[in-house]
């Protein structure tokens, strides 16, 4: 959210002049990566074609797949602009822009304004004598223009090919995993005819205008979005994503609208992203929410260390894939053989909650306090250890406790279903 001069916007065609590029595969922000540092080699001169390239941390795409390498980590926008300027679509756009600029310059120098030009080209001018006279005056002014200064018809710089092309056969000849999607083709500025995924190039981030520098509700200054991995704020977000358990609402979900005064159940899924086991303690307060009452059927659970799906034994997957025996979709009461906490994997569990709405036509949401405890190494907990003195090094892990609140949204509550008995015939 930085200020950009108007001249820079015109020069850069509304794109960011910094090293801001979108991934052509997933559309996320890419970062500049040093190939010499990644490969552990010596100097940058050992890398053929350049030591730097763009990489996406989301889908693992990098610009080397399309043959893009850079000698320096700066000035990448100018290098990409040169490649885009050579495309036929960009050349045709520049040629059309020059044609319209020359047309406007010709009419202004001849004394014919834009209003005269619009009225002379219009068709609905026969409503009155005044409009007819205006059309006549505009036509006379257009005829007074010298023949060498009149507007010529636009001639395209590159004419489309008239030879038949079997596009379907060409498209089917490419493997399915190497074909481009419609969304990927529309994001490319060098044309939508690219069907090979290896020909996609990173796109420059388009600039957006700010309507207001402050929030309309709280009047705070809007926070600058940090998308680069080198920033401190981005590092904090990455640490929070990797350290805090992921919490999701899992199906089956309650029917909408939710009936007031009728209890229904819902499931919360907890996933441990850490390489060590986590102990989670859940708390809820009835006074914290006046919209509903919440009952946790289990408040303590232990999640094992994160394990990749391909490393989980099949016996564990089969034993943990049993469905939860709760009829929550119907919004009924809990059966006698329900499970308060279902284990869906070694590092994830599902917690069952019972919710009873109290107010009619209101958005039901309630807070839950999450307290989780994990064991970390002494140097990760912030303790200073000196490797020269072996006696000061602590081998025992340190317990770390983190607490935070979450707000769970359920939906909108509705009234009890009523039966109309006024028009019922009694026999």
C-alpha cells in the first residue's frame, strides 16, 4: 500500500515496478531465490544463464521451468517487460493506441471537438430541428478537414492467419497434467492461446487504488500487506501457522435455520502441525455468550506428533476411519453410544459439542478458550545456551503453554416449526 506516481503508472502499464510477480500456476506471490545458495555451490558465476529465479512457495513452481533466470535480484520488472513487449498482442495494442492518439490529435487541430465527433457519428438525432442543424454543422466541419489530415481506417499490424489449424488435435496431443486451464490462460498478458503449461510466465502484480487510508469502522490506519518472506511480520505469520493447532468445523453441519431451544451437535476438528505431541484443554463459559448454551462433551485431548499421510500404517488408518455415531444432521439428541471425541488420525481428533440457541433470528456464535501445552527444546523456548560450556546445556525439553480464544460461528437461528390447525376438518 505504497504511493506510486502517475508517470510510473503510465510507464509500467498499471503494474508494480518492484519485484512483485504472481505465480502463473496458482496466482500466489513469488519470491526471488538464489540458485547458488540453494545448491550450496560457490559463486553465482557458476550458474548458467543467471543465479536468480522466481519461485512459488505454495505450488513449488519456479521460473526455470519456462527458461527464466536473472543475473541480479533487482530490476526483474524491466526484464519481464521486454519479454512482454515482444508479444504480438502487446504490439497490436500499442499500434491501436497510437492510432487513437493520432485520431484525437487530428480532430483537435482541425477545430472539431469531441462533441462534434460524437454527434456526427450518432444515429438518434432526428427528434428536433435543433439536433438536425447540429448534425449539419458537424458534418460541414468534418468535410472542411484537408484530405491529408482526415482519419484513415485502422489497419491491424498483424493479420490473423487464414490457414486452418486443428487446435483440438494439438490440445489433445499434450498430456493432461501439462495443459493450461482457462483461468491460467486469462491471467497471461501475452495471449490466451498458450496451451502448454511450460510456456506460462510469471505475471506482474497489478496496482490497485486506495479509496481510504483508514478503516471506515475503527478509523485505524490500514495495515500494509506483507507477502515477502524476508519481512518480520510474514515470519510471525508463518510461525503462527506452523505452531498453533488448526481448528475446523467438520461435517455433518446442522440444518438451517436452527430452531430456538432445540439442541443440536457439531464437530470441531483439531490438527497438530508440530513434530511433538500436544495436550489441549478446552474451556467455555456460559456467561460469555447470551445467544446460546454450549456443552463440551470432552475438554481434554492429546494429539500425537504430526505424521505425513504416506507414513501412517494402514492398520491405524482403518481403525481410525470409523464414523462418529451422532445424528447431528437431523438436529436430534445424542444417542446412548455416541463418542465424545473421535480419533481420525494420529495427529488429529474431532471434538463433539452440543449447542442450544436462545434467541430468535440471530447469528449464533460462541467463544471457546483453547489452552495447549507442548514440549520444546531449551533453545527454542528462548533460553540462552553456550555450546562451549557443556554443563550449561539443558537436554530436557521445556513445557510451553499457549492460550487463545476462538469464536465459532454456527448460523442463523429460526423459530419452532408450527402446525396450522385452524382449517383442519374434524369428523
